[in-house]
C-alpha cells in the first residue's frame, strides 16, 4: 500500500542567523523501519524534523523521497504537498472535530464514500472504535495520541515523523500507547522518524538509531551497534551512562586484558560485574530498582562505578570480587572530557 | 444601577397603538442596522486579523496596531466626515463628475443617510473590537495544529475555514457581540444620518414629542437587545473549544507570502485604514483648515467638557477602585460587582439618561444646576465604571495571590494597607483606567445631551448640534479635538497589544 521509498536527507544544512541548527546532516529512513533520532536538547533534532516535513527550507543539501527531490537550495515542495505525516508531543488534534473527523481530515483525495471506511479502519487498528465520535477534550492523553497517529497514517503518507510523541503521556499508559502506535506505524510500511530524548525508548523500539549533536548526525546504525560500538563519546553518552578511568589507574590484570592505546578509557557501568576476579572494597551502594549501583575503590584515588545485581545487600566497607567485559570499554580519539 | 433602568421601564406600563406603531419599525431598523454593521465588521476584521497573525507581508507590523486606530473616532464624527466626503458637493462625487462628465442627476451614488449608511459608519468605527478578539483568538491557536493540518494537505484557505476559524469563532463572536452592543447604544450617528433607531427614538420621544411612556418602552426594547448581546458574548466566551496550546512551537513562524499576494494584502489593509481612519480624519483636518474653524469660541466648550470629564472620571474611578478592591476581598462580592458593572455597561446612554429624567420628574426636581450635574455624573458612573474596572482588575490579576496575606501577617490592614500597598500597586492600571474613563465621558453624547444644565455644552454636544444644523465646518474642530483625545487610550491599547505580542 504505502510507498516503499526511503526518505533521505543528504548533507542538509540550516542556519538561523549566526546559529547553525543543522549542519550537513545525512540520514536515510527506510520503509517499514523506525529510526530514532536522539540527542540533547538544542542539538537540532526538532529543526531536522521540520526540514524533513517541509516546515523549514534547507540552506543547502537535499531532501528526497526515493528519487523525488522534496527540497534543495533552489527547490521546495511545500508541506501541504509532501504527504508526510506529522505527530506532535502535544497531539495537535483539531479541537472542533471528533476522532473520526480528525482522522478523515487528510483524506480529501478519496471519494467521499471511501473516506469513512478508511478512517474507521485506522481508528479500529489503533483501538479507538469506542471513541470514534468523541471530541479531543473528552479523550485521555493516550487516546489523543493514538488519534493523532491514526490521522497521520490514514492518508497513506510517504513518511511519518514523530516529535517526542510519548513524552507527554502518563508513564502508566505510555508503554501500551507506544506499543499500539509503533506496531501500526511498522505495519503501514512508511519510513518513520521518532525524535526522542529517551535513550531506552530509542534502544527498545527502533530499528535504527541516529545520534545528533550540535546539528550534525554523529552516527547512525542498529541500536546494538551504537550502544556497544559508539564512534564518539557524545554517541556513547547519548545512549546511556559512561564513566571515565585513567589507564594508569587500572589494576594490572585489567590493563593486560584491555591493552589500551590511550591514556583514558570509558566504560559502561555494566562492563564490570561481580563474581570472580579482583577483590575490591565497596565505598558506596545505591539500590536503583532492578539493578544496584555500586562504587568500588580501585585505589585510594580511583573508583569505579558498577551496575549489577549483587543478590544480597552490600554495605560500605564490604569486599566483593569483580571482573570486566572488555567489549564495554571504549577508547575515543581526541576527546578530553 | 440595574434598578435605575428598571425605573425607566416600569414607568412606561401603558401600551397604545401609537406606541406599537413606533416600537416595531424602530426595532426593525435597529436590528437591520446591527445585522449589516455586523457583516461589515466581520468582513473587515476577521481576514485582516488572519493575515496579520499568520503571514509576513510589507507593513504587517504597522497594520497590526494601526487597525485599532478607528476606535478613537466616535461614530458621530465618522458620520460627519463621510457625509461630507460622499455628499453631492463632496470630493468623491466632484471627482466622479469631473472624470465622467456626468451631472449629479445622471448617476446613482450610495447614500450615507440610510440604514446601510449608518451600518457602514458604525461598522467601520467599531470593527477593531472584533479585530482585537480575532487576533487574540488566532494567535492563541497551537501552531502545531496548523502545521498538522498542512501536513495533511490543507491549503491556506482550507486552513482558515476548516481549522483556524472554527476554533477562533467563539472569541470572534464574543468580540462581535460587544461591538454590536456599542453600535446599538449609538445615538449621535443615527440621529445625524436621520435613521430612526431605538436610540434616536428614545431621545426624540422624550424631547420632541414629550411622550415619556413611549421613550420608556423603546428604552426597554433597547436594553433587551443590548442585554441579550452581552449575554451572548458571555456565552460564546464560555469554556467551549478547549484550546491546546503548544508550549514548544508557540513562537510565531509567519509564512512569507508570494510577492503578488503580499502586494494585494498590503493594499487591502491600507484600504481598510484609509476608509476607516485616514480619509475621514484628513477630510476633517482639511475642512478645519479651509473654513477657518478657529472662529468659533471653543473655550466654554472645553471648560464644560474638562469639568464634566474630570468630575465624571473621578467619581467613576473611585467606584471602579471600590469595586476592584471589594472583589479582591471575596468571591461573592466579585460576582456581584461583575454583574452590576455588566448591567451598567449594557445600558445605553440614552436609556440611563431617560432613567435619570424619570427620577427627577418623580421627585419633582427641575433639570437645572447642581442637581442635573449630579445626575449626569451618576449616569457616567453607571455607564463607564466597568470600563475602569477592567484595567484595574488586569493589574491586580498580575500580582501574587498571597501578597495580601503576607501584608496581613506583617500587621498591615484597613486603610493603612490601602495606602501603603493597594494604591501603589494599582498605579499603572489606575493611569490607564483614568484615561479611558475620561475619554469615554468626553465622547459620551446622548445622556449628556439629555441631562446637561444650561451653559454646560460639551464638545460632543456642540459638535452634534453644529452637525445636525448642517454647519459641518463648525463641527470639525471640536470633532478633531474629540478624536485627538480618543487617540490617547487607543495608542495605549495598541502599545500594550504590541507588548504582549513581542513578549
């Protein structure tokens, strides 16, 4: 049904006065796949989405749907002709229309008789059949967001762009809404971009993750790849906590295992696990739900942070044995912080 | 004050056929005028507000405040200016004849002295009320909603009709109702243009025909119309259309128009401004210059105007202050206050004037000297207090809620608190309130006309007398003075609107 063309950003740049919001960003959104775009606030996530949607014009570079040029420095297909579905954090439903009318809004191209049928099938697919004739202000946040997703998918868009769609939702319903929404989006086969600041959301729910910082796309790839093989400190940090350790502070055993080439190493807290190995003293312990965050003394000057499941409560001063997983230790060229 | 109008209505209990003969046509004329004026107001205000809030075009920033300027002109001044512009000897028809070589009898030209003419005058002076509310309604809309609509293929006109307008409609209609209420209360323009509206009927029935009962019945009808418009305005403003505002993309991103469209837009906005403000003002200035209007002695007029204005504004200001502070103390008082103020606001000047005259007659007092002035000021207070409450209340609403309790916990109360805390805090609002009250009173015509004692002609009264005597030249200078004074609060208002937009 939906186009099987990818949506492509090729070396796109956009500046506002002195500030360059997006700098030579390239990304390919594949049909039927969900690509997450993550980055700190002010990193250019939203501007990038607005460029793809046609709400902003690029200063240079191209935006393409398959072979069709949607935007370049000289050519601009306006937002209303791009057929790109948009979903916003604050839902942006039309308050004067029912769920059905909202979903039918983009179906003007169809004969009138077919519109209701198409809209109803999307309403059904998102589990909103019982709310079909309700107005937005009578819906819960989750129902509003599912309506917004049905509305964006109904006209069979060439791509769908979601700007932090789930962060405004109550945590208790967020998972269910996200599940229903993303499976509907996958089924539609439209290329999808999910802008989020929630690393775990990106890791769990997307097929591809792209990390943006200071307007540039630093790395994109499968979640596993980005998490385990970040190309830079910024990418590593975007996907989860990392800690720093000076090479010369490493115990000899660990240094031999890791064989580092630079003075500084970075590691994920789960890179160190309890069990066999080096005997270390606990200098702090915090229970954080399923895992416990431990702080262990390597020496008087150096501590390491460990995310683990110790089995029994640990106290400061206890000794534990710890070993490392070298795959989760990273070396980055030319990064100081 | 509500009782006040009750007196007026209660007295006219007897019906007769003569009355019916006048009541029905006057009512129909009034409603027809309101209908046409309403269409004119919507037609001018809503498209202007839409393009100004959504698009970027040359002069946008200027028009965004300049379109409020017509509010400075009382309807009657607009009527004088356009009557002169459109008259047989006026510049429009002279040029038409020069261009076509026709004589005055050979062609049809719109007649201002008619119901559509009156509607034109009232619509062009009062449309800024609708413009202001429409602007607010459009700019409050979530930009994301509009962008979502565009992403679903909505073209600019779709966007306006299907998305923006339905959401903004309650606000726009509320503004329209207020503007129509003002239009219904008009006396000066209708009297000058010879259109028999209820406002004109009330004054005439009392003064010319000496039929107080007729006047009272007409007044009741007018209050009914104005009151229902006020109620309608409140209803529209109710909690309908729960608006989602995006916190994220609220910053206005106005779409740039293509060059030809921008040119047409700028021209149309300029045309509105020319018709509603620049042309009439220029004509009055030219007339004042040409006819050497300085010959009339303005001094007694100014003295009476300033004296009545100062007394009225002072009294109304104190009333507004008491209302505002009382409302601060309790929710119940707040409700009562709003009700009283709204009742006064809905009562046209002619009706209040009539009420005062009834009371004077009942108590056997003659309409002279200090008594007349007292009653006139009473009418001013009744009619305009709500106009003064609004800016005071707005100032108060911006203050932290616990300020009073903090002051009380420090042992401050009563009059001490009033002078040390309330008054200084209200100062910015008080200035606006005083200015608005003064100018409203200065422009007020029907009640002043009915109640002023001998020798107390105000600028408005004298202007009207000159104009209805077809001595338009003499009317220009006082008219310009009224407009000049009226500009002050309007400029203050547009500055405040601009400030909210910039922030």
